[in-house]
C-alpha cells in the first residue's frame, strides 16, 4: 500500500469569486437591516461632482447664503425683476413689495447664482445705476450657451457693449448693459486653459498674466469665479463621442432621423450635387451627436478613395448599431410606430436595469437603433 | 471559555459590514465552487451573512474573521445538502450503496471528472467528501458539521469513497476492453 490517497488531490482552497453586483448590493442592504445599522453607501470610487451648466428652465436649489450674493438696486425694481426673468430665465424666489409699490426686497436665481434686488432708496444710500449714471460692478455669469442667451437678452432690450467672441483666456464672452443700467458679462468656457497657456497667449498684448506660486487653480474659467465647464459638457455638443452612420440616400436618412426619432438638424454639408452628404451633425436633444454621411458605391468617396468601400472612414449602410439614451423612450417608440418601421426588439424592461425601458428598431437602410432610459444619471 | 469575551456587538456590527465588503467574494467563491450553482451559492451566501448578523447581534462571536465566516458557510452548505438528501430520499429508495471495496486505489484523479462525479453522488456522500477532502477537515470536524459521531462519520466516509470510486471508474474507464470510440452516441 502506498501513502498516496487519490482523495487528497481533491483539496480545493477557497478562491475569491465575484458574485453578481446586484446580488451583492441587495444582500448588503439586508445585512445592514438585520444588524440595525443605517444605510450608508457602499465604498465606491469617489467620482468628481458633476459640473453644472446654467439652465434657464431648471429651478435653482434652495438658497443657502454661504457665498456673496450681489444685492442689486434698480429704478423700478419690479420691472427689473420681470426683465431678468424674461431675458435671463431668472427664477423668482420671492418679492417684498412696500405699500408705496416699491420693491423693498426680492430674491431670484439664474442657474445656480443667487441675487437680491430692491428699488433704489437714495435717502438711505441705496443707489441704482440710473441714479448714479453708471455702475462700478459687472455681474459675471458663466453660462452654457453664450450666443443664445446674449441674443435673448438683446432681443429683450439690453444694449450690447461687445458681442460674444472667443477670448484668449479660454472663454467666449460678451458684455451687455440691461435696461436698468446693470452691466453683465456672459461667459462660456470653450477651452480648458492653464494659466501658463493664457500667459503665453497674452505675451506682447500689454498685459502680463501671473498666478501666485503653487496656488490657485490653474484653470482660467475657475479663476473667473464661475464654475469651470468642460468643453464637452457644453449644451450644443452634448456627449463626447460622436457616432457616424451612413446611408445611400443620406438626405432621406437625415429626414428620417429628424422626423421619426427626433434628432435635431444642426449642420448638413453636401457635396457638389446637393445629394451627397459630406458631413452632418444631428443633435440628440438630451445630448450626443450623430454624423450622417453618404455611402455611394458609384462614386469616389470625398476622402479620395476611388471605391468608397476602401475608405476607412465610411461604413456600409446597415452596419451600424447605436444606442441612444433618453428619458422618454415611449415617445420615440410611438413615433416609430406611426412611421411603421421594422422592430428589432419591442419595448421591455431589461432585467439588468429594473425601472428602465428600451427597444430597438431598424432604420430604412438597415442600421439598428436602440433607445432606452438605461444610462441616465441617477439624479434624472 | 471564561477568558473569551465577545466584543461589544455595536462595534462588531460595523466590523461585519466591513468584512462583508472585503470577504463576500471569498464566501461566495467557497460556496459556488462546491455547490456548482450560482443561484444556490447566492442563497447560501445570503444565509451565511444573515446568520452571521444574528450571531453578532447576540454577542456570540468571539473572533469575527473570514475563517469563521467560511465555517458558517460550510454549515449552510451541509444544511443545503441535507435538504437535498431528504428530497432524494423521498424520490429514490436508498440501500443501493455499493459494497465496501477495500482494495487500495492508487490513481491520479482527473479533477474535472472528479468534480463531475462528486456532483452526481448522493448528497450525504457529497457532503462528507467535500468536507473531508475539498475543505481538508479532520474527521472530527466533519463529524461535527454533519452532526454525526466520529465512528458513524468514518463509516460514511468509507462508503462515500467507495461510491465515488465506483462512479469515477465507470466514467473514466468504460466497461469492456479499451475505449469504445464513437459508439453509443
């Protein structure tokens, strides 16, 4: 008899194996409950806080006066408040109107910025720009789409002191004076620029750019006091990845994407014959862009390939599969239903994402489009 | 025992949650590799941690470690096989255990085949062999886990080994002489 026991070979040391993450989450919650402990978030990678852009529709969070609040005075402040609402999309928080009709105090927000406002009371030293014939302070607002907001303010009666232009400090900004005499600078970050880069650009301009050693954020938009908004977060471009999709009849493809799915036509560049789409940008209203291009097997590609099938930048129509994140897949589904297009998979709640829904359809040239609410931020 | 005093449950509760965060893959891995089913492994991992929570709540845990958790998981696994065994009993007649075969058996096991064979054994044989050989527990501890005497466990192990060996040989050495290429398909 040998000392060898085949059964000894069965020894199986404990090896780590990751369970499904949803199971791990649920069991953790049960465990906390059983232990009578407060729920606390599981340890996760700390993500940077989402950068917020100014929105003219989203109500601002409740005011917490932890920072300086500009307290504006205006002649006819009631009118001014209405004007800020109309021109800047301000949200009125409250107004305190005196027996004499004057505005004793009001609070409003524009995006994340808080403002107070009252009528002028020269007898107690509260002067309006109109009373003074000028103002010593400019109100600098960081915004998501400076051109749109600037145009809106001018249309509402503001005077432009300088239309929006890209500036060497990395912002596109314009300056205006509102009908009540306040001077506003609307600024949209367009580049992520370090102080050093700015200093380099400013060389020879008559200004020298300096930052205290080893301190202060190096990013100019941040220095300017507004929140730094990465270029990729700007409305108008939305997502950071632009998908390309091709059609034999690209103009019809664009029509279809706009009319049926709800893309917004932003830019269409055609070639010499008006049918061949060299480049286009269709914006998904909730973010992201698709670039529609022509695939024409009978002519050279615009990149100079005799056979477009050889052009590495062009895919055959029907080869693409794209997923579009939307808070309202039902509406897209209804439009698809009215258009009578081919369904690849009907709306369903995927088991990996309870509470969301999604579906897939095929466009007239065979590309597959999926729409779903999975992928939306938790806060939407 | 008098020197062993369990820490206050308050601190141990947090400690258990921390242990959960770090050791869940070990507990789950232990269970999944032995029961061969993700769904069963999830159930047993849940039972394990909730039982651990109960024990902590009652101040019954002297030493809250991964090894202790694996021990709890082992008991849950045995309980699971016991339930399986009861179900099997109600379906098939017992008593078909092969006669003890005490010839020395000196082969090298093909582990894939071995685990396949193990999964096909009756639940009582499977538990005994798993605890004794996969987990490498001494017979005394196997007996404790199975709630049997050491003597009864020895007997069970002998029968389990014989059953395993018979099934293993059936699978790896088909009856007849030489391989039966492509037949019986």
